[in-house]
């Protein structure tokens, strides 16, 4: 497999360096190739200037959503070097999503080389600003030119880049308010909850709209079957701290295997913070918050890293909302500080999680 690099001089990238926002600053370089079910490893991949795609309006993924993606970050560690966080984990999850969505498996080494070569090419764009980063978006979608529901034979694979800052814009303290509602569900047994696929995000939009209308930024989903057990947010995993034990729901088959979640659990071990991975009912969370046994709740994900939740709204059947409030996050902050230091290349744990370029 060959990677052809058509970039001879990097185009200039102009944006607000103080506040790039999230997902809007587009890196003017991309990697692309076409594959199919019979030949999932391409002979040549091309790195070229970012340009619009030319697609038939009949392209099947536009209609039926057979599409997967990843999101990972590249941080600047010093003037000469950048580092990508848990690249191998993201590659494995990409192929896991592909498997669930009946898409071809791409050789891990090919994906690894594609990401590394892309990062090498755009390295000078990786921001110097604290906590800003280059967000990589590998994406693969069905490109058969036919409007019939079926597993596509052909696919497009792209790596895109975006310079990103804060995910939750607007609040100085970077905390968030989330809404729990039995009315909406995101994933269910036998569905696609474990894949990073377009459908899971599309299905979350009605709930998100409703939550936003009530003044909440995100939704926390309960299991679709009983609507009692807490699963995850629309784009983040969930944690709570109970009697100084860090807890998170088990990966039930409907939840995305979060890479930040995995890091947090590993860091807790390094910092001697006890952990428990178990199911929790919303009712139990409510009761223990009121009794003071649960004092911290927070969410994790590559985009926002770790976000304290200072208000959990519980939507009742009569549409009234009961509020649970949280104000101090000492355990979350301790872990977050270690995670930030790791991503900046400054801890022992950096050695096993960062790939330097
Ligand atoms: C549904 C969902 N859950 C959890 C996460 C967090 O996963 P990670 O920490 O790997 O970014 C994400 C983001 O990727 C997500 O989209």
C-alpha cells in the first residue's frame, strides 16, 4: 500500500486562535481513498487539499446511513513534536464499528500508517494554545450508487482534520446541565449502540432538541427496555462518585466503549482511587444524591475530555422537572488534572498512551 502525498506546500489556515470553537475550523488537507468489500485494503491512498466530494444523489449512505467514524486528538507537546492520544484504540474501535455496520475491515497497520502520514503532513497546524488540539475525523461511508436498502459493495474512506477548542461553548466554568428522560431512548439490545455510526447520533436529535428547549445541554439515556438504568449521554460516557468510589455503568452492549472512559478507570488505579463498574438505576442515583452519598457526577469523551455535571434534570411524566444539583468535583478534578498532564506528555502514563510524531 502506497500513500501518495500531493501537498507540496501547506495552505495557510486562518482562524480565531483564542477560540476556535469545535468542529468548525477545517484543516485544508485530507486523506481519501475508495475501497470495496472484495478489496478492503487500497493500493494507494492520497493526501491532498480538502475539496468537496462529488457524489451521486443516489449514494446509498445519504439515504440509509451506513456510515461510521472516529474522533481522536493530536496535542502539541513541544515546539518540534506533537502526539496522538491512544491511536491504536481508536483504530480498533473503527474496525469494531465497521464490523457491526457490515462494512469492510481495513487492515489495522494501513489505518495506522494513514493516520500517522496525515498527522505528519499537517503537524504544523497543531495549535500551541493550552488544551486546543487537532481533532482527527476518520470516516467511512457506503458509496454504492443505488437507492435500495442493502449492504453497500463500495465505500469511501476519508481522514479529515479540525482545529478544536472548547466543546461546551458559553459557560466559563465548563460545567454542564443534563436532562434524563424516560420518554426517549438511544440504543437497545440487538441495535447499534456500540458502534460509532451516524444512526446513533441521528436518533438522539429529538431528545437533544427537547433538552435544549428546557435549558439543558445534553441528554442522559436510560436503557430502552426498562427505562430505569443509566447508560450514557448522547456523545459521552457517564461517571458518578459514591462514598469516594469512582463508578461507571458496565458496557452493556448498548454503550460506546469510550476510550476516555478506559483512561479514567486506568488513571483511577494509578491514583489509588477505588472503582466500581456496575449498573445503576436513575432512582438510586436520585436517592443517593439526596442523602449525600453521591456528590459528584461527570461525563467523559474525547471532545470535551471530562465535564462536571452541576445539574441533572429529571423529567417527570407530568412534564415537570426535578433538579438534582452538584457543586464540588474533587475526585473528577484530580483525575482530570492527571489526564491533561498525560495528554501534554508529562506523566508515566503518557508513555503508553501517546504516539509521538
Ligand atoms: C455515544 C458516545 N459515547 C461515548 C463517547 C466517548 O468516547 P471516547 O471517550 O472514546 O471519545 C462518545 C464519543 O466518542 C460517543 O459518541
